[in-house]
């Protein structure tokens, strides 16, 4: 079963953008592995709380959040 796990900042994507990400990711897997994987493709979008992630020793926060 193809599986994609996206971790994004909380509230960074609208419901429509999440839906689009699911559709486009599924289409990518179908393109790579064939139509037979469509019913078994899992796409998980996890929202990470503001301040719960960082890079290069810098904690990220959404401005105004």
C-alpha cells in the first residue's frame, strides 16, 4: 500500500488545499505504480502545533500566530 505522510504547520493549509494534496499525491502514486494502487493509497496530513518544529536550531512560529 503506498503511503504518504505530510507534516505541515497548524492552520497552514485550508481544507481545500488538504483535499488537493490528497488528490495530487494519489495521482502521483497511480502514475508511478499503476491504477491498481488507487484503492490502497493512504495520504496522511498531520498538523504540527506552532512552535513544535524547527530547523538548524531555530524553532519556527507562524508570524501573528
